[in-house]
């Protein structure tokens, strides 16, 4: 593991995640009546719970708004859920960091597409799943081996926990 990435992971106090393409594989199932469904990975969920037990706050920051995401976040006791930001996630990120009285460098953010870049560039640890778009992968401090929705979230959780010796 790259020492710079480990050092950045040691400083993480808040882990923030995009949803589509990160917590899910990016597939959106649309039913005949217009209902949408998403699939979440159980190991990713367990990783988030382990991260919380290690004393790291967790958050969701998503451009889309979804009742499914709110339900999943509640199941995982994710305290900070921000949805419906559209493509500009920076104001919501700034408000969250201010509310929690954290430095931006104490945050990690995992995103997979270009609308995530602005927040990623402000965080101490920017992470992309291996299936993220090239511009995001090349801007990330760490690119997971796993794809979004297929263990990428768990990989970041394990990295932070391990780096912090928890």
C-alpha cells in the first residue's frame, strides 16, 4: 500500500460516499409503473458498520434523491444523508463539514463520475471505484480493486480501519 494513501487514511474522521456507481453498480431498474430499484452490497454495508464502530462518521452525498437510499441509510445508521444535490455537490459538502466542525482534509469521498470531482479534490482522501470514469480514477488518491456496488465501499472501509489500527 502506498504510504501517502495510508497517511491520508489515518486522518479520516468522516467517510462520505456517492450512491449510484459507488454503493450500487450504477444500474437503475425501472419498473412498468415507473418505480425504480437499486441493489446494495451486503459486504459494503457491513464495512460501513465496522467503520462506524471504529469511530468514523459516515455520510451519503448523492445528486439523485431516492427513498431506497434513505431506507438503506437508515438500516446502516448512516447519520448524514444528503440527497438531491444535482451535479453541484460542493455546497452540501461545505455545509456538512462546517456542521461537523471538521477540516476538509479529515474527510474521504468516494465518487465515480465527473460530478464527484469537485468534492473529491477538496478531501484529504479521494477514492474512486475501479469502474469509475477515467477522469475520476486519475484524480483519486486511491482506486479500489473492486467495482462500485461490488465491494468498493468495503475496500475503503477496511483500508481506513487498518490504517488507523482499529
